[in-house]
C-alpha cells in the first residue's frame, strides 16, 4: 500500500471516529438538558391528585391510584414500572422522561392510550389495543425518551 493511500485511509478513520465522538457528546448534552428541564417542570407539582416520581441508577415501581389526575415521572439509567391500583374513571395525563433507561407502563384494560411521546434515539412501543368505547377514560402520554425505551401494555 502506498504512503499516500495509508494517509488517506488513516484520515478517513480519524474523521469517522471524530463524527462518532461528536454524535455521542451531542446526545449526552441533549440528555442532560432534557433532565434539567424535567426537574424544573416537576418541582412543586406534588398534590393529592398528582403523582411525582423520579428514579436514577436503579429500579423503581410506582402504583398510581384511580383518582390520579397527572403523573410526572422520570427515569435516568434505570428501570421504572408503572401500574394503576384501580382503573381511573377519568382521563389521566402522564408526562414521562426516560434517559438511558426503560419504563414499563401497565394500563387497565378499560382505558384508551393516547401516546404523544417523542423518541430521540429511543423507542416507544404501545403494544395494546384501544377500547372501542370513545367515552372510556384515556391515558395521555407526553414527554421524551432519549436512548431509552418506553413500553405500554394492558
């Protein structure tokens, strides 16, 4: 192999490594910014009918009561399992932030699921069919997942 060909190959490899490093750093920056915004957003939201929970570097579980109106939940580099202790009779808003982790949401069979989650290098799986009843209470999922996974099932 000629010297110039070796140099051009080495240059291409270094450019590729630089691109990967830049991509990883951009994702880490985006994740940290997302978590910071989420912490500001959920501060002071605790009340009788609001649920607030955050898990980092571990495993956690949240059981929401049937009278929950809003849930603000975040998971950083861990696993969070969310269930309802009883089926709500009204719509519930759930704001999720998942960074480098996994969130499992188990929904009562009588609820509809409306997912507005935005994946950023992450994955959202809604593996349940909605109720045919348009008047059935809905679980509205909002938020973001970055390098994480959110699974919703009944």
